[in-house]
C-alpha cells in the first residue's frame, strides 16, 4: 500500500489528465478514420472501365481489324439461405 495519501486536489488533477487523454484519443481516432476513408474513397473507382484492345493484321490486301472489349466489375456476393449447422465428434 502507498504510504502517502492522495489529496482531493491530486485526484482532481488525475481525473482532468485522464479526461484530456480520452478526448485527445477520440479526436485523433476520428481524424484517422476520416483519413482512411478519404484514401479508400479516392482509390475506389465505381465506374465501369472500358479497355480497348487494338489488333492490327497486315496481309497482301493490307486489312486492319480493331476489336473492343469492355470489362465490368464482378457483382457483389449475395447472402445464401440460412441452414442449420451440425457438429459431430470424432467418436464413432
């Protein structure tokens, strides 16, 4: 046990210090979430990207052919119907 007793003034300072640390941590946490959100939003492209691939072939009649391919995002997975789980033990 501590041999020195804490005064009410010491306790008040400790509570104030703890409160300021808690508020500071909250502000920094919110700023970090906002920064991560901004980075995620700027790096995510929700539009469909079109990629054009040009293929040129040359023969005696000098014919040029161009093919265009469009890429689309994979649809988000959907929730499967719920089924019951069954647990078994290793004994027979």
